[in-house]
C-alpha cells in the first residue's frame, strides 16, 4: 500500500464544483489535489445555461472572457404552450432593469476544459476513486481503489449526487422526483438559423427547451414523468428520439428539426434528483475539516438552470473562506500537536463560514426549482391553464431573481 505525503487540500471530483474550487484556490496561491475516478474529464450533459450569477463566478476565477468568445449571448426568452399553440411569456435579457444581464448556453466540455487547463500540471489525478474515508487526529486518510492512501488537512467532496463525502457527513442519497430528463446536442455542419433566444415549450405533462450555444451547435432538453412502459427507452436511443419527436410534434418545424438532426449517440436520459431542503436545514454540510460543494451538496432539478451556476458560486466562496485559514501566519512558538490543532480549528471555522454563506442560498434555489418544475410540467387542466395564462410571467421572473446573486470576488478585502 502506497501512502502519499500530506496534502493541504484534497478535492474529490473533477466536475464543475471541484475544478472551480481548485482553480480559485490556485488563484489565491493555495495548491490542491483533485481526485477524479474516471480516466478523463466527464462531460455528460452536453451543455448548460450560464446565467448572470455564474458569469460573475467565472470572471472571479479569470476564465469568463474565454468562454464568452466561444458562445453566443442570448438576447431573450420565449415561452410557448404546445397545448394552445400560443406564446405565454417573453422576456428580453437586455431590458430587465439590470445593466449587463448575461446568459449563454455553454458547452460542458468547453467549461471543464478551460477550468482544467488553467490548473498547474499534476493538480488533477485521474483513475483515483475514493472508496473509504478514515479519521486520523487532525487529518483525513483517503483510501483509493488502487490501494493508495492520501493524508489531507482538508477534504472537499465535489463528487456528485452519489458523493461518498456527503455520505460520510451523514447525508442520505438524493431523492428521486419521479421526473426524468432527456438531453441532446445537435452539431450542424452549416450555421443554424435560430435566433439567440432561450425557447421554452410546455405541453401536458412535459417541458422542453431549445437553446443555441454557438453558430453551429444547438442544445435541447425534454423533461417528463415516465411510466413503466417508458423504461425501455433508456436502452434504445432510436425509440428515445422518436418518443421526444412525437411528444413535440406541435413544436415549430424549424426548431424541431434540430432534434431530428441530433445523432443517436448525442441523446442522454437521466432521472431528476434533488436534496430535500429540510435535510440541508438540519444536516452537517461541514464537519471538522470536511465539506461538500456542487451536486454533492445541493443536487436540484434543472427547472431554473441553476445547478451548474450554484456549483460555480460554491467554488469561489469556498476558496475565499479556506484562504483565510491558510493565509494566517502560524504561531512560531507553538509546535507539534498544538500547531496542528490550531490550523485544524482555523480550517473548521473557515468551512463553517462557507456553510453559513451557502446553506440558505442552496435551500432557496432547490425549493424554487422544485416548485417551478412541478408547475411547468403539470398534467391537470387547472394547473396547465394557470401556467399558460396567469403564472407564465411569474415563472420567468423567478429565473431572473435567482440569477441576480453575486458570490463576490476571490479576494474579500
């Protein structure tokens, strides 16, 4: 068994939260080690909406402009009922009363690669699956699947909805919503003809969206509540594609055509899960020198497009808090166990500060996303009528309100 030297900070998971946290720490002069269980960056999901709050986080870690140059800025949102065929709501992203409001649909691969490429060589260690966590005085010992053990002063779990670190903190598995999402990405050889808008479509029991990423890439999603007969779709991409197209037969043909052009290997089906707000109210988001970020912390439904955005916020806030613990000069008169205990307490307080800043933000976004999804994907005639005729503008306003958050700069001074 190989035992590594002590690491100051180990981050489990090289997803959005893990890479953002590591890069933010790097910008502050603090090294970290990122453990990724797969053999490369995982880019499932194709793309994600990056709202105003997330651009502030990306700018804080210094990669915002690079991604802006790769992705088209959206100028508005349009919601349409496929039940009535009428437009139910419209919003301009340049006339919201906020100066500089910004939303782009960013390719997940581009986002992860730009974050990873800014990190020092050797920061990410692939094929490093954590299988057990052990306490040792003021440290945590991580046991990897290959027999390696790593000793660390700080352990941050950014390892997704099935996080081993979240389980160590006492969290249960994320709850199923009974809803599922099909996502796809169409790569077009010639430029597409879509306007730079976020287009939403609502039907009886389902919701869909189509968003251009750049001149040749169109991302789309479809959420619904599957029944037992739909289970075979997961293993048959051709049937999955036809199912979506049948459900969206009333979608405008010029928009629907991009789903038709999506290759079968660019379809992804996944159940939607979330962490119950009550669990975040009562649970330990940090314990000693251990905490979580991203989906390990606050898995949520995609109805506000804030899952990845909140993960970016987490990374900035977490790095800023940890920097306070590591920037304080140690007392040269204290040696050995006393010195270790002093740093442990500083780390513990920094993580408590992080939790204080993120707990209620996460609860708010999770609860709002769940509520919005329930209304948007309603099957009852009454809720559908209210959604299309009364609540449509209110639901759009929630997207704006939750994206107005500012996680701040890396340097708190």
